[in-house]
C-alpha cells in the first residue's frame, strides 16, 4: 500500500533468471477498488547486464550458472525496456533502487 504521498517501498532479493528472458522483476499498480472505476497496470523493471553478471558470480546465483539472455536479446525488453531500467546504488547490505511511475488515468 502506498503512503499519503503515493509512495511505496519494498525490500526484495535480486531476481534470478529463467530461460528465454533477461533478468527482471514484475510490479503491479492497482487503484483503490472502492472508487467508481479502478485501474490496474502491470510492468517490469530491468537491471544492468554488467551488474547481473557480477551478481551471478556470487552465491546462490553462481550455482545456476550465468544468465544467457541479455537485455538487448529479450523481446519484451527491446519493446521499451530502456525506459524501465532500475538504476541501483551499492549500500552496506546490498543495493537500493528508486523508480518513479506516474499513471495517467483520464
């Protein structure tokens, strides 16, 4: 749930990968279902390939092997994924990323 400013924060692990796709994380935005008309938006955030390669050498990711599909080889990413790149900053316990999303519902 968002706060009064419409901001939400969540903590997650760096996503793994599966055949045929680049590394990504899904998100969904839903408006208040109590309103007369509700909206739902689903998309994905993507990560820098170089960072994913570095993380892929660490446990537990290294046991699976390096991911094969890079961003520019992913059919969904090539349809606008550059606009959804999550820029991460290194912090003591991992990485932090911030991404602003605005929905025009009218």
